């Protein structure tokens, strides 16, 4: 468990700033890239069509571009996922978040799931990129999650990831909802992944306390839309900035104070 207080820069480099809502306009996506650059995020996670523009905006910033593949349900043919990955990497993505084929997993066809993941991972590795495999845990039982962790261990992927943020499950009353990154699932994934396979939590990590909690569970990356709010909270609480860029954003409040974000 992590005990030393991280710097704000350490926390920023845990964040994939998520720009995936289907209604986001190009102007909103561009503004999101600028937020990611201002706050030293690890990456922006964007829709495939916006990879090239994001790479242009973020050139020289130290913030990488991540593209989603087969998003959000993972049901594309593997050859389509391969082509989508190759195009994203060609246009400037350095990280890929791929959705596993949930129906095949639920049907017990882990040979298909493993082939799907392995072929995308091979494309990424050959081009110096990394792969994060999205399980969509809300749809799965613990046994499925454990088996997918084992599959990803065997393949040697860089990350496994809890959720897309859009894996809504129909409830008994007819409404749709999702839980996203639960502590139970994060502990389960960390316990069943090899030491070299990192964990990404996505869905429901919205505050600084959320971020610190999942970090303590062994999570090294999160997907978040509340990047600015979380990191401003850390600065307001007196966390060391860790970079000149973040030091310049430090609010004029006492260490015990806290900003409201946005």
C-alpha cells in the first residue's frame, strides 16, 4: 500500500484525461486537451477521429495521446480493431484502450478473447505503444474477471482497466446504471494480475479522495473527467506541486483550504 504523500505531479501522471462523451464537440475536445496540458496529465483519452488533432495540440507538452478501440462495447471484428489501432498509432496515439469482447467472455470463449487481445497487443508493441484492456466489469462475474486477468498476464499487456464509463446495466426497475471502478473489483484485479500488469480504474473516480483511495489499492492510472478539480484540491491541501507548471497553478489559500474545482 502506498504511504508516502505523492506530489501533485505524481497524481497528474496517474490521470488519463477522458474526452469520450459522444456529444463532445471539437471545440470541447480541444479545450479538454488544453486542460490536460495545463495540468500535466499522463494522456488525453480521445475518440479515434480526434487523435491527429489531439497530437497536434499536445506536441511538446509531455502529455501523450490515448485512443479507444472498439469503444464502447468491444464487438468489432478483430481485423477492424487492428486497423483502428494501426490508424490511431499512425496519427499519433502512444497508448491504446481496447474493449474486450464481453459477449465472448460471458459465453466462456476465452480463446477468442485472448486472440483478440493478443493481436492488438502485438500491433501496439511493434510500434512502441502500450495496450490497456477494458474488461467492463459491470457486466461480469468475479470468475470472468479473474480469467481475463490470467489471459492478460499470459499475453503481457501493460494494463487492465475496469470500465468504459458507458457500460450501463439494465436494473430490475428498467433503469440503466453502472458502478464503474469498485474497490472490490480493483482488489480482485490487483490480486490476480502479474506484478508487471498495471491497473487502470475508470468510472466513478471523481474526487481527490477517490484518487488517493484507489492509488492505495494498487491502481497506477485512472480515467477521469474531473482532472482539474482533483488536482486543484491537491494543491489547495498543500501537496507539493512537483513541477513548475503545477506550482504556477497553486491557489492562494492556506494548506488546510480547498478549492471547489469546476
